[in-house]
């Protein structure tokens, strides 16, 4: 028979079992956190009609999309979770209750140029709150808390949530008479991190902003300091533009509830340079950076938008949402040595080795352990004892139980703790209690542990 | 702006939030059960190189597959989880420990003719144990236990796991001198349930089986009764064919450990009519039927095979596995009224209604509840009180908390139990304790409840 060489497509992440457990542990931590905030899980198809998925059309997206025909259907794989959400909410609006709070953790597809750390299939972990016609500012104020709890649940500590409000920017540019070109100006200002202040100013002037206005803009985006310092610096612009004032009020509200939401001051900063390079956002915008790895860029971004589903319905659906690129985050954290090597990754808690011809006692023991929630594997392959122990060791199974004729007739179990090396013989219930106790201790870790400074 | 009508492709299941929670609850029950038996989770790409995915080639599969090009790559969406597993094990064989036990719950794609209850995108929930060169019979004996625990975890009771051994069939046909045509004969016999005994016999003779052999075959597949009756009936064929004898020994082993594995006799039957219409299986084969809905067909099938990855490697990888078609199972159970209407489906356990201008007390209360694991939604949309209660009611949120000026100054919380209608005012910690207690009781249900006979 001809052998086809097995391979995985370039740009597709496939994990070995130990890594997969860590990845799943991260996804599960996000799922639990999102659920704590009252978001309901959704799962939409990976394939949509191309016409529907590309309703917005144009841009980079269309070039990267996986699009194909089947029969006479023009199909495409989703490239994010926002467009399917818009489609979902527009389609099911009459059956949903608003505000509609959903999370979705799922794979999306982009045929990007293959390069290290860029994936063509990757998980996004999104939450959105969608209002029907309007949506209270409290939803925007809550988002930093969700980001904080999500990353804390993963085990991260040294990260900073950065927040701005698009209305402040829009209002400020209107003051300078630049409202027509605010979007372009903001796109240029958004490059600050990448190219520096000097080049941004030069670009602005090049794009037709007067030198005086460019100076004003550079002064404005240079406003920095503690949250209260930035907020008071902004007060001096108050009263000149209604949109600006509204944005400042909103930003004050968001900052004022951080404490009640349990977000420490050190994990949060108002940052006027953040605009999110999209025309989509209209209110609070969010980015999140690892303090020790700013070069990774934002690991959780999003914001407030006014019209989620304008391509699918005339119903006005404002919302606020954030997205975590989970596959990329897993990859970069792995690269930086952030994945917890101590996290239990074994497929089983216990390996039971039957040593008698009649397997019934070993099977009954395994059944009993499983009924108590202990993940148990029976192992009866024809191997030498040493090979069996090596198997347990390689998989990091923490406990091995032996059941020979002596144990069976005495009604006891012999076990070995693979971490301490301790071996003992005890009654089955005592062994189960010891194991459950040990497992409870082992399960306390987070998938990520930051390396010591 | 042009509006594109939002829609979901035909043959693609998309659930509303309440149904999604039930579906996820089923998937989670399977995940937990599989993990208890020492299976590790895997997640392979949905897209593979067409050449790799279609290594086996031919047949219905190739017609149904979603295949397309991107750049100069010939790609295809996976149509099951077995082929990607074979590819995975062949690719990573040096990095895995054998027996390799994995589960995978994931979407697969088949462009079948659209019809009611048939899906083009559907979840499969698979487990497989793969050995390196050989694999102990204990793994085959364990599978009925996993099937039993899986369906019990879902809430099903009236189902039967049916088991046969392909070696018994192969050996039996060899006794009749039909070993060359055993596969064809078995395919015909496999139609017994659909077309009845008479037509099967006629078909066999039509296909060239002598009338005497056809009678022998019909006698053989008519063997029925309790497991021990069937096993003793088979003893009379012993000693005539080595493969038969081996199959009978294996079947005896599988049956002998059922009790120790915790599988009740009533949920299990030896059934000689089961062959699984595939040439792939070589040992124990499994099907599972709902006793009250045999028309649905097998809801969990699989078996022992000798060569998982023959298209990708010369390494001999025998294994045993089963697959549950989760999307279809969810659909048919829903159709039959099996989904538990009492299963908590609310996105939140508590809805907190702030009634003061300063939101800090309400936010702090929500933060405190979340820290105790209570899924909490803050609701501060500008709606009448009645509309707020209707929102909680429609989402089946079990508790609503109010925090007005009076409550805040007294340091208490008012709450309403939405199920009993009871309203009370109490200290925040008392309320949290009451809620946690109520939630623990509510969470005991299974996603499926069988209707009363």
C-alpha cells in the first residue's frame, strides 16, 4: 500500500497531549470567568454563506478569507466571531432578550501569509453585550473587570488594561476643526507606539494638518500620569465640544467604578493614545498589554460600538465587546516560558496495574475510584514491570496501584506515589482518600505562571 | 445601506441560548466521563491537506467532502475524527506513549443531501485507545462501561449496548467455506434489522451462498436469549475454527467483566447480528440503541480494529474506539421530548438591579457574589421595573436582588426568588448563602430526562 506522508498544514497549530491540556485549561478559565459575569455560551457554524459573511466587503479580510463552492453554494469560513454574532442577533432578534450577553470561544480562519507565530486557524475568545436601541454605560465600565478577572484566572499578574474613549478623541479633533478627518488622524496617531512621536507629527503635517494643530494633537496625546492626573488634565478642554464632554463623563464613570469592580489601580491606565484602528468603535476602547512583553502587542482588545448588525437589519444594536486571540496568546506565552510546568497534564490520576489472571478485582477497584471522581486507567498490556512504571512516569500519572494475589486475598491495595516515591499498602478506601487529598492539592495551579523578574 | 438577509445554511444546526446550554451540558457530561477513564483531550485542525484526508480514497465519503483550494493548496474539511486521529498518531508516534487514549469532541463536515435531521456540520464525540503493535483485550472489555457511564451521565436509562465479535463471524463463515466472501455476506446480514430475515436469506442465495449454508447462517444469526444463553449456544461451534474460538474467548472475556465494570445486565446484550458494515473492524463491535426508539438506529457505535493508520505509516497500530454523533443525538432526543426542561439554562444565577445613582454598592455586591462563584449580571438599562422583572423571568434567572437607598444605608439587600415568588430583605452574606444553597439544589439535573412510559 502507498504511504501518504502525514503532515499538518502550515499555519495550523496542533498540540501534543500535555500542551493540549494546558491550552484547554486556559480556555476553561476564560469560560468560567465569562460565565461569572452572566454571559451565555454560543456556538455558530464555521461555514456561512459568503454573501452573508462578506456583507461588509472589501479590505484585507476578503483577501484572506477561505471561500469555496459546494454544489451551487458560495461558502466561506468565518474569519472572526463578530460578524457571525451580528448575523445571529439580526436573525434571532425576536427570540432573544436584550441586553443579550454572549461569549463564544471558537476557531476562525484567515489565510494569512505563513510566518512564525501567525496562525491561519486560531481560537478567539469573545464576549459582547448587545443592547436593543440603547445600552447603559455600566456595561462599558464592567469590561475592565472582566479582563482583569480573566487574566488573573489564567495566572497572569503583570498586565495593564488601557482604556480610552473615542468620543474624547472625536470631540477633541472637532475642536481643532478636524472632525471631517478625525478617522484619518486617529489612524495616524495610532501608530505612536510603532513609529514614535516625531514621525507621527511629521505624518500629520504631511497629511495636511496645520503645524499648530499637530502640536495641539501631540500635546494632547502626551497627557499622561496617574488616572486622576490624566482625567484632570482633560478637564481643561471641557465645555468646548459636547461629544468631548460626553466622552469625558463616560471615562470618569468607567474609572470611578474600578475599585467596586475589584480592579486594582496598578492593572489599569487611562491612555489617550489608544484609538483602535477601526472606524467601528464609538465609545470606550480597550487594550491590554503584558508589562514585561509590550512587543507582543495587545492581548485583549475591544470597545463600544453603536451598530453591530447594520448590514443585516435596520434595528439599531449598540454593544460593547472584547476579544482574546487565544491561540496566539498561548503561543507567545509558551515562547516566553509562561506556561506552568507544574500544571497536572496526565490523562489519568491513577494507573491500576492488575497482577492476577482474574481481572475482576482490579476492574472493580477502577470502577470504585471512577465513581469517586478519580480519573483511572487500567493498564494490562504485556510489558515488563519496569516498562509499565516508565509509562506512568512519562505520562506524569501521579499514582500507580498494584493488585497482586497477596493484595486481593488480604483485601488491600499497594500503591506508589510517583512524585515522592513513597510505596504503601492500605485498604482501598484509605488509598482513595489519600489520592483524592493529593489531587485536590495538585489541582490548585493556574495554566500560566509568570517567570520571576 | 443594502441589507443582506441574515440566514444559516441549510443542514447547519444553530441553537438559541437555552438549547445551547443543554447541548453544552451534554458535551460536558461526555467530556467528564471520558476523562474519568483516562482519555486525554485532543483538538486537531478542521482543515487538512486533501491528499492526506483522502488517503484511503473512494466511496461515499469523497463525494460528500468539502474540498477546495487556497493559493496552490488542495484542502478539505475533516469528515470524521478517525482519519485525523490516524494522521495524528502516525505523525507524532515518537512523541506519544502507547496505549494512547484520546477523546475528541469536534465538528465534522459532510455535504449530504439536505433532509430533516441530517446535518452537514455536526459534532462527533469519539474515544479511541491505540496500541503500538498490540493491545490487550481488557481495552475492548472496558468500552461497554464507558458507553454505559456516558449515557447514564446524560440522564438516559432505557438503552442497550449490543456487542458482537467479528472473529466469531469470520470464523463461522470460514467453517462454511465462505471466508473469501465473508465481508459481502456480513454486509448482507447487517441488513437484518432493515429488511427482515426472509429477505436476507433470499439475498444470500442470490449472491451465490448455497441454500444449506444460507440456512446455517440464518440459524446462527437467530441465536438469541440472555448473554449466557447466547454464549453457550456458541460453544457448540467450538473447535472447528481457530479464529472463531479466539473470538468466542474474547466475547466471553468482555461479558465476564461487565459486573466489575458496573454495567447492569439489562443494559447489555450479546447480539450476533451486529457486524458494523465496515471492513475496518476485526474484533469486538458495539452498537447502542434506545429501547423506546429503535428506529433512531445506533446512537453509539464502534469496535476493535487492527490497523488504524495503514495509509500513513508502516507501524502497526491496533485500537478500539467508539463514536457518538452528538448533534444528531441532541436533535432526535429533542424531537422525542427527552431534553430536560428543568435544566437551569439562565445565563446568570442572579440579576442585580441598582436603584441608586451611585452604582458602587451594587457593583461591589456583584463583585462579592462573583467571588463566591455566583454568576451575576448587573442590569441598569433605562426600563420600567416591570420590564426588568420580565427580563429576569424570560431568561429564567432564579434570583433578583434590589439595592435602593434604604437597603444601602441599612447595609442589607432585598431579593426575590423568581421560582417561589418569595421576597425578603437580609444581610448580603445571608443572601449569598441562601442563593448558593438554592443553586446547589438546582444544579443536580441531567440534560436528558426520559419521558414516563
